[in-house]
């Protein structure tokens, strides 16, 4: 079967994902060495090719539409696979450039790893860092199997046999659209949260595991998605609640796209951790990357700005 004409080139998908992550055409342009006008033109071209509007533009910046969030989630998987192909080809060609494989759970990968990767590239330009976006259980499996040199997880359940070091903290927040009835009634009972089908991350994610450990009687989810961006878009589109990291929702709460809801007697703090195989240790490029992550936490204050708005419960 020939490739669908609805699929843009990889470079265009890469630009779309940068716009999503950075929230602005100008910032994405600076990352790719392009003008803001060139990025805007590429976004419009991709939207015409998809036949779907990927981003909405407003005074507060650029945000994915509900349909766009799903497209961007699929695009991230395509680019991850392309990176694996590039790494494999480099290995077959016998290229000797230093390489590092980092596995990161989705929230950390979306909101923290990009900054660390940029810092790594600037400080050690000869190191090629490959990042695998997985849920927390998959991250620990990759590290245990030796498929990743270093892992980052937000889940509470870390298997025995891994070395662990805290790199920051966040907390989970119950979010709904601003017009949802829970906003007026906050705080709501834990029993009502448990009895309400929510939009949730997939099983095995740190977010899902933390919620299920704290509220084990939750009914099955209304919808499962594998990225925070897609969950947020579905919350707005479906007028349904979700539980997400404070990292993921800080900007949305500030600009009023989402509202937080308190739950009586429930707090959901989390530890964000680096994990590695103690036998192999964390050496070379992996040590350098870990130092950058720890340095970012120390500079901002572990448990505070390093992981977003975690200081004040809502």
C-alpha cells in the first residue's frame, strides 16, 4: 500500500511537536533555526495535509485542538520509531559517536526531559541522546533488561534491583473544564470521585498507579489515553474529570482552560525518581545526564519550581 498523502514528512511532524511542547511558533522556530513565519507556514501546510486543524491560536499562546492532541500523540510515536531506525542504521554503519539511551515516563518526558536534553546537547555535543517515551512500568523494565542506560519514573512502585535517586516532586490534581459542576461544589467527597468515570492515563503509568493506590475503589475509566496532552484535550472536549500531574496542568490552570477541584481528605504527592541498574552503574554520558537533571532540581528547589506548581494544594 502506498503511503497516505495525509501523512506529512518527519521534519514537519518534528516542528508540530516542538510547537506543542513550547507553546509558541517563535520558540519552536528558535529551536529549529527557523523564523516564526516559516514555522507558521509549516504548521498551516501540515494542517491542510491532514485536513484537520491541529492548533488553536489565542492571546495565551498556541494550544492543540482536541483532534490535534490525538494527532500529536500519534506523531510522537512515529518520531520515536524514526529515532530507533536512525540509531540502528548508525550501529550498522559502525559509527562511533557516543550514545545514550534514556527511558522516561510520559509526564517527565513531556515536561522535564526536553530541557535536560537541550542542556546535554550544548554541554556534550558529541553525545547522541535517544529518549524513549514510555509509562513507568515500561521504563523500569527497559532499565532492568539493559535496553536503557538510565530511566526516569513518577510511579510509586519501583521493582527491587534498581538503584533509585529522587530528582524532584510533584502532586496530582483533579481537573475539569471551568463550567463543570464540581467547580461550584469543591471540595467533593472521595466517594464521588471514585464513582465517576474519568479520563485517565493508561494502566502502568505513574499517574494511574498513584491514583489507584490512593483511591482503589475507582470505577473503570471513561477513556484511556497515553499522553497528558491528549487527556487534557479530552477533558475539555468531553466535559469530564481527570487526574493529572501538577506539571502538566500548571499553565492550563493559570489561563483558565482547566479548573482544579479539591477532594475531601485526599492529597496525591509523588516522588520523581531516576533509576538505573546498580551492577552496570551510572557512568559516562548517563552520569552526565543524571547530573544535569539533578542540577536542574537543585537550581529550582527540589519539590518546587523544578517540577511545576507543586507548593499549593488546590
